C-alpha cells in the first residue's frame, strides 16, 4: 500500500493525517498549542511549540498506521496564512509567530488605505489592506520595533520555519507568498513596490517555489524520531484556504466552498488571477491555472466558543461532567428557536473583521433585544450572524465570478445539522457536505499525489470526496431570512462610523485580566 501524509499547520493545533493512495484516512493526530494574547490585539504562537507538534503528529500517524519502509511516498503541508517570524543572523527566532489574528498593525493598515498606496499594491498582489497581512505587519514593526527589523536576516512564515528545521533551507511556496501582500500575482515574483513600502529586501525573504515543489534530505535526527526515511520527498504544499477548496472538490467554476473552523471563508476557483476592483476579496494561487478568489472572516467557531463560555458556562460544566459535547448541547438549545431568532440580530465581530467589511476595529453587537428574548435566542442569533456574514461575502464573489451553482460546506461547523440547514436557508442554495476528512490536509495530500505522478490531474480528488448528505433550503425559513438580511446589512454599514470610537476606548482603558494565553 502507498501512503501520503497531509500536515495542516492551523491556528490552534497541527493536524497530521495519513491517507492511502485512494485518499482514505488511515491515521490521525491533532496536537494543540496556545495562542498567546499577552497584550491588546496580540495573537502570537511559539514556533518551537508548533514544530514539536509537527514532529509528534508525524510520529503518531506513522506509528498508528503501522507504515512499513517504502510505503510512505511523501509528506505535504497546508498552513495558515499571513504569519510572520523574524530570524536573526544565527537562524534563531527574534519573534514568536505573529499570526493572521494579530491586530496590532490596525493603525498602519488604515494609513496605508487612506494614502491610496494600499489600493495600488492590492491591484498586483490580490491581498486586501488589513493588519492580517505581513506587508502591514512589517510596516508596524518598521515603526514600532525598528530594532527587531534591523536584526532580521530572514523574514519567514510558520511553514518556512518548519521546513528550515527539517531541511536547513528557507523556501516558500507561491500560495503562501501570495498571501503576504508582498508577491506580484502577475509576475509570480516579489513585488518591488510592496517590498519598498515594507522596508525590506528580497534577500531577506525565502526562495520562491511552486506548490508541488519537492524537498528531500530530511535531517537524520528527525527521520529517526518520526520513522520517516531520509530520502522521502516532502512536497511544500500551499495555504490552508486554497487546499481546503481542493480537499472538498470545489475546483470547478461556480462551485463555492464555505468553511467555518475557528475562523471561516467563502471561496471559488478560477483559471487565472482576477482582482476585485473594490479591494474586498483576495486572489490566491493554488496550482497551475488554478486561483482561488474569496473572502476570509475572523469570526467563525471562535464566536460559538465565546457564546458557550460566557453565556452557557453552567451548561458547559454539566456537559463535561456527563461526557456530552457542549457545542452539540448548544445547537439543540438553538434548534428550539425559530429561524430569525424572533427578530434578534447579532453582528459577530468579536475579533475585528476581514471580509466583508475589512475593519480591524469592528466589534460585536446584539440588536433587537426585548424582554421576550432568552439565552436560547442569543445562541441562535449568534449562529445566524456568522452565516449572514458569510452570505455577504458570497454576494461579493457573485459580483466577480457569477452566481454559484453549488456549495460545498466544510469545517467544524459542518458537523452540526442545524448549521448546515441554516446555511442552505440563508444562501437559498443546496448545501453538500463532503465526506472528506480534514479538507486542507487532504488537499495537501492530493497536491503531493499529483507532484509524485500518483494521479494525472488534481480533479481526480472527486473520486476521493464523497457526499455524506445534501441540505435543501426550507421556504418558510429563507423567506424570514430574506426580510432580516437587509436590516442586518444596513446595521453593519451604519455602525461602521462607531467601531473606531469604541475600539479606541477599549484600547485606552484595557482590562489587564483579559489578556492571557488561550488554548482550544
């Protein structure tokens, strides 16, 4: 039997999956680590903790899968986008991993937008101006930590760090390079204007390679620990979002992938780079003649976790005592409330927002509360607010690529029947739930199979991705959502002017007890 390992470097954990040559999962490991939030707007990780998670995950799936010598054909990587690590002249980290969720560069994102330079750079990078972007993070470092930036011999992301530790080389795939905001999607090279604005040189950045590029020569110490042969090809892979489209078989024109994990995204694939003239959608490279257009949201499952922890703490404790899934308990509670939550609306902007509003200062809010509303209404309204936000992203994509023909839904939320039905009702579209296991890891594995000539075309993923079920929109529900969505959208626009005011107040009056290490 031939095997491939797909490794997904996520925000709160690294997942390693052993797949056979038909894309069937044979072993799985999920190693969590903290997200450090020691200061307002900070969201960092320890690169060494992530590297340890990778080694432990690889070791675990090799052991669980009882892989024999010669059976493992390759290892491939998916990774969260927009991370930054500064490395010194001795190849040691000067910083932790500054993640996509870090908002400390918000001021510089606003300045870049206001100057018009952000819009210019967007036209050739396809990355909206936002503090998530390494371009903006580097401007922040330039202004607030110039000493660190001066010491940086190399500027890399988390996948680059892992590969350096394993192989001693600094390489970065086109997909993750694309997401930095420093990469020109038309020349397929670092963008000179972006580099100048960021205050760095191309010599500080990794070597650029395609997403199917193979690296060999695994460090013998790690080969011995993991049980992976030194000459096993490692395929560099791509970003988690683009690989998720591949892993759920959302490659054809008009097929939309909707993902909600900790964060979320709505994406579709096109055959050449297309840039949104309004600067609201990203354009990211996946593979030759395959580009992913879409919008990422900060506020997915992390909002549901907040609802559970802050509004349903007693139920959470009871669920844990009874060994019951607390999220499933909450969805059962929400299912007893009618569609539309009796007019209670929720804007899920608990961590600022990327698409659709691209405002790092955005804040969450309930609207329409009355004495008749209960905590059950609040949990349903929160779930609906997440989906409304995704729907608005879908409308933007529709304006660029046309109306979607079908939706493939994936991520942790896809395990919830209530959420799947809610998605179908709000989008007024059939929603298919792929059978694929860990879509980004599978996407990485399929990319590796193509690189290793195990398959002829990436489209062969459709043989590996079944459909567990399809949800059809319920008329009585989507008619309610048709009434509420315009109100929700108008409210979002009307609140834009106040987000900066309340965010500045919160920064000027921080609660010292609110900033600590978080872990799923």
